[in-house]
C-alpha cells in the first residue's frame, strides 16, 4: 500500500487520486476555520507561494471533530480561507481523522507515523510531510508552525 493508492474527495464531492501527485513533496494538514491555530493558514500559504513551483503541494482537509471548529459547508470553509488568508493550495472535502468514520488516508498516515497520543490525531493542524517517492517522512504537532518545518520541506525539494 502506498499514499498514491488513495482517492480523496475534492471540495465539490468528486474523486481525486493522490497518484496524480506522484513526484511532488506533500504537506497534508487537517484544518479548521475557528481554531486557535487557524492563523497557520498564513504560514501554509507562504510555504505554498515560495515552494509550489519547486514541487510542493499542500493538501488541506477541513475537520470538524475537534471542538466543532470547522462548521459550515465545504464551499463556506473555502470562501473563508481564500478571503481571509488568500489560500491557493488544494482544499478538499471535510473529513474525520479519528474514529469509525475516519478517512482511510488518515488511517494510513497514522499507521506510518504515530504521534504522542499513539495513532490518534490530537487536534486540528496536525501535519504530515511526504517525500517525492510517497514516503511519510514526519508528523508535526498542531503547535509546530509551518515556518518551523520549512527546512524539512526544503531538504525534500
């Protein structure tokens, strides 16, 4: 099994195969619009602006599992992010990252890189870094800002 074997739902509900991202460095993040970490969108966009042309893709998965901090429809969340933080990276449909309804992608990511709580995602803005070959290289806590992982991304680019 590889990260490229997974399909995820785009914001409009259509399927997207992660195999389309082969050869790219991926930063996969579960996000929320009403969270204390929401300002990290600015740092994520800065990374995207700086490194997208070099092969970085950021995959944004809104998640409402932590304090109901991602209310609203997929389109409402997208509108908030693009207006407030000028995000340009791919934002997918809202998902669960823990529990019975968790996304198979997140089951895989957590199997590859457990965290301080074992395989559970602790909160919004947990980040997974994937190299150009599809290997999950690292997992970063919500408190780790995008700026703090920039050098890890640069090494993979």
